[in-house]
């Protein structure tokens, strides 16, 4: 099977013809190319499926032989510098190739229907194919130069896809924010690469690791400078994988189409930072300060992402913060040296989170079909209660992804997250406590998302025009009855959606009765430009192609966790994942015991499962329709903010809620300290340039003008006057000399 390694260069090149041909076709034959758009989508799916089959075959070969293959071609050669371009195949490459191609294949099938009514259909598939090619080129790169080239191409594709609907100002701002934030990390990555080349004289990973180990062993390298280079290299993964403090771009990136969120911002692109740290772990592991920094950034991101997800109302932003928190778990694991656990969680999380995003896309797609003129409001979870009756397949898939991400056995994320939690006890009890606490928060906010979207809370505060309780806000004011008759009552929904939290809470507790007389007389409804008085229908299940992708992807959380379960009860490293990662594990000098202690295997998850169950219980009590109605908690707010007299507990909850909803005020801090600060510095520089620099220049000119004008009047063409000036000058000179 040596030939399969020799032809591995096709992995990043096979998807590349699609964006090239689509671009040429749109430029030369736009009408014909647009008419054949379904053919182009079929070709892009077909080519990626070829790469997927090749990657699976490559991984099977890796499991059988556990070998590493590298192919290099000389690019430039001279006396002082040589650069070789090639590809590098090892277990990490195989894992990432399978992950990219399987998720990408299903997302492309899903996108065919999701984007079918969009005018940018062809442009979308061109961007997606180019992204897949760039990401595959990234994971097969053999040196730092190739890594950086494909790293920037992946960032460019992310910029284009986040701003896919660039006519929307919020999407345009989001892609610019992502671009600028990632440039900060990429600049640090570039400086770190150059510093490491200056130390070792090589860009190749294998040569660089060997040279660096020899230099450290012989004490021939400045450890302070080496640590600085490692920190700079780590800045790239911090930005790409949305780690604190460069995480602010990820929630805004949800302004792109939902398939983009499923592929790029859940499973692949954000995993590029984890991949690079895993690839460079032999470098980081010999620098203790670098490993400590990686673990510290990871645990901060774990806790911050989970706490910020608690109060989000946008379903995609809630999942984005969940992604940020889970990436923090992977970074924490790498910082602890748990290479296997980090990659295991990378795999299980990618499939689970991709399933959740595809499920959210199915919900949004269904709601946009029902609420065509509210596209920006179709992602608000608090307006989605009761969807389980209308989208049962989507609800089942979403619940499966939720249970997996929460870490309940025997689903996929349980095996990987529990391994990270157990390793954290050996590293630091403080970090372990935070990690376990965050596991409970994960269960809480994920079930909050599920309950708000599919189960409720029911809108018990509203009554419709015939005096009956409604099952949801939309069943009264938006979708109408199941017979799809026009609504008799007109309600200003746009005004409701544009209210702030305090106004919404007050409005819901008023128990409007009836809707038209009470609601439309409210002052903050005067901003609504129109009334809703047309026929609406209930949301419905997505088309078969979208459901197919979700159903197939739903199999992975059920079975992908088994790759980490030992097949032989007497040997620890008998599972498929350990066999696949054997060379990398040996490279990191990780040793394991010879036998499996099944008592420990069953005992260790007890604490994590208990904490997870407690988080689910709290979410169920707070957001289940029955219990939330008994506790009289407002539907849209976490706590009741009305009234001058509030208990200390209410004030604390309000403070925590506002802190989470406003993203810990980190975006506000960046806006005031960086954006406004740089703008103020620019204005100060402009004033200094105009008043001081230009003032000096203009002052010299004006002074010369007046001096010239004055001297001009001294000359009258009279010799006697010139002689007088001469004698006076000589006299003054002599007086000065002799005195």
C-alpha cells in the first residue's frame, strides 16, 4: 500500500477545480453557468467524496502499519537558504482529513437545499470548495511556510463566507471583525516562525524538532528567546480557535449562512488552531512555560465560553460560545500534555457540534419560510417555543447532539470529555474544579437552548382573542391556526422584537388581554412600521436532503466514541484511536499501564455524570413550561427586574445575567480602549500634523515672505544710502569686537 502514500498529494488538489471553473464560468459565461448550478454543486460534492474515500483508506493503512510518510520537492536552493515543498502524512493528518471531508461532504449536501433560493448559490459552493482545499492543504503541510500559506487562505475563506451576505451591514462588520482579530494572531505566528527559523535554520517540522532538542540538550540556545518565539507561535492558534482574549470574532461570525457555522466555525476552521498546537506539541513540551500558558488560556476559555452562553438569546450565538468553551477543553488538554484526549475530544465535538448547527439551520430555515419578512429575528430562541410538534426529526437530531455535548454516556463526547476531566485532576486540582464546574454549566445552557427552542417556555401570559391560552407566541401572532386562516387580531411584532429586555419583561408580565387593545396602546409599539395581518402557517420540517445530512451526522455521536474504548480488556492502548495515534504518542513519550482497570473506568465518570445531570435538572426546572409557570419567572428574562424592592439574590442574578448577555463587556472594553483609543490617537496625530508640523512649515514660509518684503523696501537704488548702511554696520562690528 505504499502507492496510497505516493498519491496523497491529491488530497488538497481534488476540490480545487470547482472554485476555479466556477469563477471562470461566471466571468465568461455567466448565464450558462448559473443555469447549470445544480451540476456544479453535484461536482463539488462528488470531488469531496473522492477525497473522503481516499482519506478513509489512508487512515486504515495508518492503523495497520502506523507509519509516517513525507515527500519533499526542492523549491529554492542557494548557499544560505533552501526551501522544500511537499506533504506530510502521519496519524494527525489522517484524523483531520477524515474530519474535514466527512463533515464537509454532509454539509455540502445540506447546503444544496439550504441555499437553493439564494442568489449567491454558485458563489457559496465556490467558497466552500476553496475552503475545503485550503484546509486539506493545511493539515498535509510539511513545514512552517506551507502552514502559513494555507493558514492565510483558510482565514480568507472564512472572511468571504462570514460576509457572504455582504449587503447586510451587520454581516459586513462581522467579517471585518473576524479578519482584524485573526490578523493579530497571524502576525504573532509569523514572528514566531521567523524566530524559530533563526534559531534552528529550518522550516521542516521533523528537522526543527530534532535540532531544537539537540540545542536545548547542549545548552546552546537562549531559553528566554525560545520561550518568546513559542508564545508568538501560540498567538496564531489563540486567534484561529477563538481562545481568550482573541475570541470576540466567533459569535459575530454567526452572521454567515448556517452551513458555514456547521463546517467552518464548529468542526474544521476553529479546529485548525488545535491542530497546529498538536502538530507543534513536541516543540511546546520542552518549554514548561509554554505548556503552562496553553493550559491557562485553555481553562480561562473553558469557563468564559460557558458563562457567556448562559444568557444568549440567539441560538447560533449560544452554540458559538459553546464551541469556544469546548475548544478551551482541547487546549487545556494539550497544555496538560494529554495529546490523545485532546484529539479524541476534537473528533467527538466536531461531529456533535456540526449536528447541532445543522439542526439550528433546519429550525432557522423553517422559521424563515414562515416569517419571510423577519429573517434577522428567526434565530431568537425565546420566540421558538413548541417547535417539537412541527419539526420532530430536527428535534430528535438536536436532542441527540445536545445529550452528546453534555457528556452523558454512552454518547461520543462523554468518553472524550471525561478523559480530559480525569487528566485535569493529575495536573491541577484548581483547574479540575473549574473544568468539572464548567461541565455542569455546559449541561445547563445546552438544555436551556433545547427547552427554549422545542419545549417552551409556553407563553402562559398571553391569551388570544377567543379567551383561550396559547401554546406559544407565534401560534397567536405569527403562524396562526393550523387551518392557516388569516389572523383576526393585528399585533406589532417588529416592535416586540426590537424591545429591550426590561420592556419585554414588563410586557410579558402584564398578561395582555386582549392583545389588540392592550398591546397596540403601549408606547414602545409606536416604532412599528406596519401591522401583521396576513395568512401564516406553522413551521414545517425541512426537505429530505437537509434531513439526510442530519440523520447521517446523527450516527456519529452514537458510535464515534467507541474508537476510544479498549477492544482488549487486558491492554490499555488496544482501542482504535490509540492505534491510530501510536507514533505521535511515542513521540511525546507518553507511557501507559498494561492492563485496564474496569473498576476505575466505571468509577471515574460518576462525578462528571452527576454534575451534568444536576445541570440538566436546573435547566429543566427553570425553563420547562410547567415549572417555569409555577415559579412565575419571566419568559424572556432570567429574573424579574421589576419593582424597587428586590432581594440580594435577585440583584446577584441580574448582575450575572447582564454580564453574560453583554459578553462580559469584553467587546465594550475593546471598543473603548482599542477602537475609540486608536481613533482618538488618529485625531490627535491629525491635529499635530495640521497644527504643529504644517504650522512650522507654513511659519517658515510666512516669515520668509515678510522678511523679503521688509528687505525689499530697504533698497532704493541710492549709493549714499548703501554707504551709510555699510559704515553703520562696520561701526557696530568694531564696537562689538573692542568691547
